[in-house]
């Protein structure tokens, strides 16, 4: 089953830790004498693509996959009910048609409630993992900056970052991931078979299953 957690699409769940990391990481580091380099880093990518981050998110996916499958089954049942109603509507009595419409409406509401509960639990679990790993990442970032002569490191995960241009050579995301892996001692997760489904798009990770209509707020 395709994963609903995309390491590159964690802006909302990382909001808290990014606020901390941006302020922390942009402070001038106690760099070696003469250290005046400026670097950029995508903290979102760095956290999610460490060996530890990949394992944690994979475990989270496995934990919630049965719930996701159940929601998809509910959605399929609802879609079948809608198709039957559309195909047979003219042949049904008013009472039968009204009963089916009521049943579809009730299923729609139940599905939406279940999905919102599911989404909230997933985001809370993601946030706990990312906050925990984010604190470790900041320690690694500080040491890396000091050891490599960086006076300032700016986080470019947030689209509101003031960085309008940066030379690719100033991006330390990859070496920071490598430094974290060394510090954590966590081995890389096993490579997935080539037949493993690809991850869904950004939109699929943040909306109900296909065909589900989100109720309008009053």
C-alpha cells in the first residue's frame, strides 16, 4: 500500500520545531577563528531523511495502514451506494429513494468524522517524532557549524524564508544528514523492493480518500 506520509511534505507537522530551529540555527555559532561562512539547510528534509527519521516514519506508516485501508473501504462502499442511487433513482419510489439518500448522507458524515480523527492522530504522531528528532538535529547542527567554520546557518524549509538566492555550495542539508546518522548510530533501513508503490502526491497526503466531500463549515 502506498504511504500517506511524504518526508518532503511536512510543513504543517513541523511548524513547531521549525520555529525553534529557525531561531536557533540562525544565531551566530561559536565558530573557529576566522570562521565566517554562511550556510543554508532544509531542516524538514534533513530530519525526515536521516536513517532514524526514515525508520520512525516507516513504523508510523505501518501502524496506521490498517486504518487507512478501512477508510478506503468505507469510501468505496459510499461510492457504490451513490452509483446505485444514480442508476436506479428513476425506478425507485419516493420513500425508497429518500431512504437511500439518507443512508448515503449518514455514511458520508461517518466517513468524514473517521477521516478527521485519523488525520489528527497521524499528525500528532508525526509531530511527536519530529519534535524528538528535531532536538537531536539541532545539537548535530551546532557541532557541524562550529567544526566547519559557519558563522550563520539559515533554514530554507519555510517558503517565507528571507533567502532569495543561495549558491548550491552553501547548502549543508546532505552533510548534516550524514553527520546525524554518524552521531545517532542508527543503520540505514533496508532498501525496499522495486515493486513497492510510490508515495502519493502532496494533495493525497492531506485530503480525504477520493470521492469524499468535505462538509462545508457554517
